[in-house]
């Protein structure tokens, strides 16, 4: 029987230093059950801050700099490939740079994931305090990741809004479980208007394009990772 003993928290970011700092402060830097990879999407300033140990977590964070602005989907995929190179047996918890994690989340999510997926093959959707898409933050086992070419968990045809296809596939192969306890608070502008910033606005410029792609793929029964 396999068990996920450790997972990488994948956080894409772009020009949101204050928000990212808040997120990192909620992750215990000394917990052996987690590692953190922050992928800076064309954002050298944030990369330099992390590299110099100036953010919560300090040198315990693995920063990854993408020279160009490529969008959250491509950034996450790059970070996941990087994590697989560092430790191919660790799980992946993909998140955003505008959430905070509740105390005790590491052991709780590890325990729930391992109870549901003793073979490491599954996706644990993580409930958030406010109502958001259930696949917006999730813990993915290393065996489930093997379904994807080159560990690209997110369909690269999207720019920003692609997490739903992770749930589509997990549901289709009966490898999806959703947490009962909300372990994440999401400071999303839909619920907290003061959180609206230029990074959020830039992402929403692609929302119609991503939604049309989603609807087209759903209509045709296409699911990334199922081929």
C-alpha cells in the first residue's frame, strides 16, 4: 500500500507580493509534510524577494521564474514538472496566491487523501470557506499525475481557467473526493471586493475565451488526460 507522505504546494503568482506574503505566512515553514514551489509568471521582482529569503518561509520555498508572462495554466504545469523532478513520489496541492490555509491542514489533508486513495491515485478537492469551484484547490496523487503527458495536469489550451477538467477526469474514473471541512479561505474578489487588483483584471480578460473552450470541450466529451 502506497501513501502520500509529502506534497508540494504549487502557487503561481504575478505582481501580488502582499497577497502572496499572506498566503505563505499561513503555511508552516518547518512542516516536513510540505514543500512550496512559487512560480513567478514573468515576475522577476517577486522571484528576487523569495530568492533572497525575504518572504515567509524564506529559503524553504523553491522559486521558479518564467521569463515571459504565460498565464496561470502554463505556470502551474511548469511548476508541477519541476516538482516531479525534485521528488516524483510527492503529491501536488495546487493553490492560488490569494488564499490562506487553516492551521493543521497538512496532516488533515494527508490523512484524508491516504484514506480515500491508498494507491496515491486520486484527487482530493479542498473545500473553501466561501463558495468556489470544488476543483479550484486540490491535492493530486502522483499516480493520478501519470495520466497526463509530461505531468501537465492542466490542459494547455486554456490560459487561466482550467481546473474543472481535473475534476472531470477524476469523476470519470471514480477518483474524486471532496473535503467536508473548509481548509482554505479564498480572498477572491467575488466575495471580497477590496481584493480586486490588476493581476485579477488581466486574468479575467481571458475568461470568455476559456469558458467557450470549456463549453466546447464539454459538449464534445473531451477531457484532458483521458486519451
